[in-house]
C-alpha cells in the first residue's frame, strides 16, 4: 500500500454522470478523489438522440444548468439532467478532461472500455518521470442514473478493498477476480507508470 492516502481518479466520457456519482460517493467515504471525462466535448442528452447539448469542458455546471433551464426546463427536469447538474455543481465547478490533468494517481477507474482505451493511450504517451505505478481498471457502467448509482457503490466497495490490501501490486488481480464473480461484470486492468 502507498504511504499516502489512496489517490483515485474516476473517468467517464463527459464527467457528468458516472464519474461524478462515483466522485460524490467516494468523497463522502473520505477518499482523495477527482473525476474526469475523456471526450473532446461534454455531451448531455438533448430533445432528440441526434440533438445532444454540446459544451466545452471550460463551461461550468452552473452555466449548463442555466442554459438547459432556458431551453426547456420541463424536459430537463423530467429526464433528470437538471438534478444531475445540481449534484455536480455541489462537488466542483466544471467538468475536467483527464488528458489535461498532470496529477498522479494510484488508481484510475474508467466506466467504459472506450474511455479505458483513451486513458491508457494518454498515459502511455506521457513522458515517464517518477516510474510510479498507476493501476487502470475498467468497469463497464451504462450511462443512466440508476446504473451510475449502482456503479458508484461498486467502485466505492472496490476502492475500500484496495485501500485495505497489504500489497496492492500483488493482490490486485485476485481482488479483481473476486469482484468480477461477485458483480457479474468483467473488469479490465493494466498497470502504467508515471
């Protein structure tokens, strides 16, 4: 186990739903956690599947909230987007892109395989300086409110187990295998270095 508290990053595509729900629960459990997206833009559901609301990562959750209230308060209240943005703005000011963060983490948990691949691509393109290991783990979580909540609790349970391991480097594979069996979800795992 590292001598410092476990540093965790949770990553989804737009840093809105899955990563933010996990961020919320992990921070309430006392973890040192940050959340990110890997997309080029932030996308939120719009009035039709082919008409999403697209924002720059610099846009605050407050600005998105106000924009959607102006566009169609009833629609975005009904589909839960305003509720989600309300939660997000209590956690941090705006979404963040993983590729723009140079902080180091012990554990990066992604919420879908495409995001996992983007995180691995980004980490492998960085110049290695400290050769500190970072465990990148993917657990597929559907991008809806219910799955985000279930996924966040699963991620929290996983982080708590990892925090209590004596030897994270050697116990990780066995731990993930237990979680796969328990949750009936496949986990991907790679170790990268900073």
